[in-house]
């Protein structure tokens, strides 16, 4: 009798332990179920890989925003962060490693890394950010119905409105130059949009193509223009200081496609917030992991709230005066709302292993 009773007591204890484990030991599963209505899935820990084509403030902000979405949701994540340092071959190697790793989801930042991930990762969800035209890049069947295991948040920028801003700042401008990577699909899309917008506004576009960030200075020096437009081109933005220096030395104002470049020394932009873009992509990833949504039917999202960011000091360095009307309606004024970035600090994260 004593042995039988001992067996029963042990069995009961084991059962109780299993029940406690199912509730995370403190009833947190019940709390998660009550608060989120998802049976406690939000309390799980996930493993997520991040692949980024290169380090520069805009893409770094997108990465940080993506991670912040999980932090704010109270979701535990084991991150595997990798940076291709601007090399497509490295981006492919990272994608191949992620394809065989035990990951729940991959976040791909920028078009080249998203393309590499899409080619090699087919059995887990991919959520991208900082991709200008995912359909043109071959990542999705359509913006509304991606159709595969990949979706995300696009950084499609309002090129026409940005050129209109340029004309407002420089009414006498006749020519605008652009340096861009011939191998980046997102850059080609933006240049086509630039050409169309410029034609409508009576501006002439001069182009200089590059294949690496080391060629940016040579590319910008080949231009003879009244102003320069900097698209969300990863190679160009990585070497933005070469463009800024050219603008300062030649009194050629720089209009950027995104706000981080204005903080770094461009004159102005009417564009997106990459921190918020990454956060938006993070929220999409949470819907996939926690709520069980299917990337195939999750429409690609864009950022609806755009901000006018101006840098009066940069304008002065390039010998252009910002109209008072532009200053009055600016959402962000560099030097007042945010601090300008010291060019000496730019790119110092580029060599870090992320």
C-alpha cells in the first residue's frame, strides 16, 4: 500500500508540474490569453534573422524600428543580425545561412538583401522594409496580393513632391543631377520617376551611374547642374558626405529622398521616417507570428504620413536661402528639433559585424 500510494503521489506531482509549465509557471499564459485574445502566443519566444545590405542611418533606423515593435509588444526575440557590407555575394551567403537555420522569420532590409532572401528562403516568412518597388524587384506578384512567403513595408518616396520642393527653394533651377547605382532596381525605379516628374515641371535631368559607393565622388563631379537629388540608393547614401562636400564647394543644393540624409547635411526633403517604416514592418511580422496571418495575402504597406524636414545650416553652406514659407510649414528643422550629424561620425558603424 505504501509503494502504491507513493506512486500515486508522484504521478499527481508530475501532472501538477506539467500544468504549471503550460502556464509558464505563473499563470502568464492565462494573462496573455485574457489581454491579447490569442491563447498566449504573444508570450512565446521567437528567433528572427535580420539581413541588411549596408549600414547607413536610414537603414539602421529601419532595423531599430523593426526591433522596437517587438519590444513594445513585450515579445521575446532572439535576434541574428547580419550585414552584407554592401556586397551582394555576402547578402546571398547570409540568405543561404538563414535558409538552413532554425528561424521563425527573416527581416530583409533593402532591395538587394530582400531579393537574396526571396531566392533562397521558401519555408519561413520574410518581411522586408526599405524596398521601393517590390513588384518591379520580383519579390511579390502584386502589391495587393504578394502571393508567396514574403511581404513588407515599402519606402516608395514622393519624387514629384520632392522636385516641387526643389523648385520652391530654387525657382531658377533648370537642371537637376542624380547619382545612382545601375545595379539597384529600387534606384532605377526612382530615376524613372524623377525623369517623369522633371519633364512635367520643366526640369532637365543629368544622370551619373555607379557600381559601388567608392565611385560616388567621381559620379557627382561629372555633373554640371543647378541642384542634386539623392534617391534612396544604398551605395550613394553610404557615401553621402562626398555629395554634401561637392554641394558645399560648388554652391549646389542637395535635395534628399529621406530625412536622415537631411540630418547629415542635405538641404531638405519631403519624405518618410525610416524608424517608423521599420516599426510598421515589425507590426506586420507580429501579425504573422502571433496572429497567424499569411504573407501571401498581406498587402505591401507604404507610409502614409510624410514629413517636411529642412536643414537651414546646410542651406547656408550651399549658398541657398530657404523661403520663409518652407521654414514655417516644416515638420522638422535640423538644429532645432534634431541635432545635425557630425560628418566625422558618419559611417563609423559600416565596419561593424551586425
